[in-house]
C-alpha cells in the first residue's frame, strides 16, 4: 500500500521527497523504503538468526563487541584527490553524482562494466531518484575503499544520518552475484536505515567471526580492500542529496606517487588544517 501525506492525504510516489499535493516534506525516498515494515521485519529476522548462530558457536561476546563498533561506524567516500581538492577548497561546490555529470555533459561514461551497468542497477535500487544518490562505504576506523580514489572523506554523522541508508554490499556486485533482474526491487532484509546499520552489519558478518577473532580484525571485516573497483567488500552507504564540504569531518588517504599531485595534496592538507579539518596521510 502506498504511503499517504500526513498533511493533505495525497498518495506519495516512491521517488519524491515532497508531497505532490501540498508540497510538504514527506521524507527521503531511500529512507522511507528502508523504514517499511517488511524491510524492518526481514532484517530483524536475519539479525536474530545471526545472534543465535554466534551463541551456538561460542562467539557471542566477540559479535557483541563488533556490534558496538558498528553502532559508531561512519560513512567514508573515496575520490581522486583532484576532485576532493575542488570540493573542499570552494564553498560554492557540491559533489555531483555520476548521473548528474553525464546528464550535464560534464563527463563521458567509460568503456567498462561499471559505467555500462550503472543506469540499470541504480534505477533498480532507486527508481526515478537514482541521480540524487551519493555512494560511500561503512567504516569503523575511518578508512575507505581506495579503489575509487586515494582521498577519503569521512562524513559527519549528523550531516548524513537522516538521509542515509545502508545496503548489504556494493549494489552492482549484489546484482551480478545473485543475477538479480533489473527493475525488480531487491529482497527485503538487506537494507537498513542509518540507525539500524549495526543490525545489518551483524546479519552479514557474524558468520565470519568466531571466539578467537581479534578486535583488531574488525575493521577489515567491515571493509575488505582487495585492490580493485567492484572487488572490495563493504556495506554500501546510500546518501540522498548533495554533499558539501561542511559535511566532511576529516580527510584521510594515500599520497599519490606523482610529484605534482603530491604537492597538490600537501597544499590541501595545509589549507584544511587552517580550516580546522584534519588530514591523515599514509
């Protein structure tokens, strides 16, 4: 059954954030979808099953420790340093999505499986609002999926919590691995609101944790770097709406090898320090 506006009673299309009848705020469409009863119930079933499994294997304490870390996890977005330099040093800039850049004729899709599949996959998960979704990875140590770029933006939780949802994994990986039909809604129980992200993490990761798992291994369980786009394993964060530099809490990443690019990054680090934003480089 479709949602109805609390103000005027008009039916709310699944892709809007404003009522088509009275114009009032009806919430972010990705969050509304993740907040539906079937999604919440299916996720809770997966979560409870994972907790029982942990108890049966004697790993309940370790899994509880992981859950506590997931409760304070952050969204990390990785991009090439040049893109981050433009975003972070200009107050008028917003981070555009792939679809916005293509539609504005600001970039060309590349000849690879990701850009070829993006339109279909994104429209499957975010029908008629996919151009508004920004992607990040869930992290418990501030690291990100550097296959997407050497610079990592650790986003302020207060800036994204109300408009973010979390999915089991990279959506393209999910579609390919499960041969999920384009245009068909994803199965319930694999999407969570931001406040339920720890439940989703436990549902996914408990089978990889045993009583001897070290707490120092938690970060690499939550985000496993394998060195290539589409190969890293992480819980994917979907953020509705623009990303401005005011949403960035801190910056981390790897220094580029090119001397010119290194100078750019060092200058960015200096400028951000003046602005009160820390930059940790490796």
